[in-house]
C-alpha cells in the first residue's frame, strides 16, 4: 500500500513489530492525527473481535475490516458484543506464508490471488467500496461470499490440507537421518505449510472445527481403503493382488481428477506448462543470470521451482513456460552455456 502512495499507520500490541514493519517501508508507526479512511485489523483470529471492538468504540476510522482466515466466528463474537456492524466488513486474502511477522512479509503477496469479502445486507456501501479499493491496490481479485460458506470452502482448500501436511511431516520427526537426507521436491511441496506457527493454526482450527473434522473423516476413509488395498497387494493370491492394485489405482486417479481442478497462476484455468530444467552451481547471481538470459531469448517464465542436490553445491532450476516457448528457451540457454537437463 505504501508503495502505491497510501499513507499507512502501523500499530501492534508489540511495538517492536510495528517498528520493524515501518523500517521495511510498510508505513509509519506514528499514530494518525485524525480519523483514517480504513482500519485493517490483522491479528490472530482469537483476538479479532476484541481488537475490532476496541478500535470501533474509539471511532478511529470510517470503515473497518479484518483479514482473519475464518469469518463466521469473529462476526458472531462482534454481534454478541453489541457493536454496530454497518462500518465493518470481514475479509480474507487467500494468500499467505508459512512464516509470520514483518520479516516474512512481501509487498506482492496478494497479487493475482482471490481476496474474499463477506458483506451482509447491513454493510455500508462506502465501506464495501473502501474494501474493494484496498483489494485493487494490492492487485488481488475480489470474491464475494457468505461468511459461513467461506469457512466451509477454506476447510477444504486450506485447513484440512494444513493438517494433512502436518501429519505427513510428523512422520519425519523420529525418522532415520539416512532416510531424511533423501527428501526431494515431492515431500518439500507436501510439507511446506507444516512449518507454520502452531499457535496461529490452533486459533484458525478452533474457529472452524466442524467442517474440518468432516473432511478429515472422509480422508480417513480413503486412508483405510488404501491400507486395505496395499495389504491385498502383499497377498500370494493373484485375484487379491489385482483387487489391491485396482484400489490403489482408484485413489491415484481420483487424485489426478482433483489436482487438475486446482486453479493456475492468477486464479486462471490451470495451464499445462512445460519444464525446462537447468543445472546450476549454488552461487550468488545464478538465478538472476538465468532470468536475464530467458528475457534475452524473449521467453516469459510462468513459474519457477528449485531443487537442491543433497550434499552438493548445486541445484536444479525448473523453469515452467508455455509449451511453445520451451524449445526457444532451451536453445537460448544452451547458447549462453547453461547445462539443460532433459
Ligand atoms: N499467514 C497467513 O498465511 C495468513 C493468510 C491470510 C490471512 N491470515 C490472517 O491474518 C491474521 C494475521 O496473521 P499473520 O500471519 O500476519 O500473523 P503475524 O503473527 O505476522 O501478525 C499478527 C500480529 O498481531 C499482533 N497481535 C497479536 N495479538 C494482538 C492484539 N490483541 N492486539 C494487537 N496486535 C496483536 C502480533 O504482535 C503480530 O504482530 C490472522 O488472523 C490470520 O488468520 C494469515
Ligand atoms: O501458502 C501458505 O503458506 C499459506 O499460509 C496460505 C494459506 C492457504 O492455506 O492457502 C494459509 C492460511 C491463510 O488463511 C490463507 C492462505
């Protein structure tokens, strides 16, 4: 917001956090002189209602919004506090990090990502417009939803997957070092969010336990069936083994069918990109050089992944590009001396 010319005043119950954010260029930690246009509350879900009630009673802004990952609970808490909710709108940007605090923040975090707005019939139109302006300034995509429908949706696409990621990562806790050192990109993808702060996630899950429990119970059924199928694969009996293989294939195919529904970059329909894999030395400036050489070849990089080679000062950079651009990029990078992996 600060880089788009908005005057941002930062406050936190830990002044050090606001000072750090201000030092990073996010705004000033000095209090505003009068009433501001919009007050954005970005505190852990359990503190949202009390924090909003406090700022709303002090009449610090024309409009108020929060960005908590759950929407139904905080709204009901505010209602119970007897606050006039017309100047308030509950929102949730669907983008985040597994790390918290100002040092983990990035200015482009919300670009192209859905930002859910949950207005009610009573929400002041001026406040809805202020929220829409905020979303546009962050280059996010507004999505209007009912608060409880939002909570059911995020149980499916965020809360249940978070727990499953934690459970997969938990298997590594006491695993042999010889096994752990073999971790590749697959397990990195599946476990990244398991590094998040448990205190924040206890808050999130406590505010949405029912829908998450229903989904995990469906996952548990899949797990039971898959275990049965795998046990059948150990059988000496041919027919049993065929049954087991069909069971395992079934879950893998249903996984394929679900995975292709995950929206691609900027929420667009998923695109099948081609991977151009480049071997690099783990040295400063390598990525910048690859990107510059891709630009020289006239190719737009849609996404990038990095795989680090265990115990070596080397890595594999996977550049995801439109299929028709892959041969141009491969030739352009080869010409400039890069080692391309097929
Ligand atoms: N991290 C994500 O991926 C993500 C994504 C979307 C939405 N959210 C939501 O955003 C909100 C903030 O999450 P975050 O990841 O930025 O966490 P964070 O820990 O980086 O920031 C929370 C801040 O709130 C402050 N705080 C805690 N209690 C407070 C209180 N009572 N009054 C004033 N300040 C208080 C903390 O000092 C901290 O600086 C949460 O509601 C979370 O559900 C997080
Ligand atoms: O990708 C991450 O690291 C996130 O934390 C993102 C994520 C998500 O599950 O999509 C997590 C919680 C937030 O409420 C919104 C976004």
